[in-house]
């Protein structure tokens, strides 16, 4: 059971890393003018981190429930 749950964690981690990376890219190429995109890169990066952090503890929680 833990092997199956371990594989299910990887798409969540991949999505989180991808979102953080895309946010970093948008931050690097965003215009520095007042209307240049402002908080959008930080929304992407925050969403990526929010998806990645729980994935680390998700496998432990689900293993505890399954056993």
C-alpha cells in the first residue's frame, strides 16, 4: 500500500516544483513598471510551495491511516 501511495505523491511534487519554477520565470521576465504583473509571479510560486510541502507529510499520514 505504501508503494502505491508513494507513487501518487510524485505528481503532486512535480506540479509544485513546476508552479514554483514558472513563478520564478514570470518574476524574472516581468516588467518593472507599476502595471507590470505585480503579484502574479508570487501567486504561482506560493501555489507551488503550497502543493509541495504537504506532499512530504501526505505519505506518512496515509500510511498511518492504512495500517
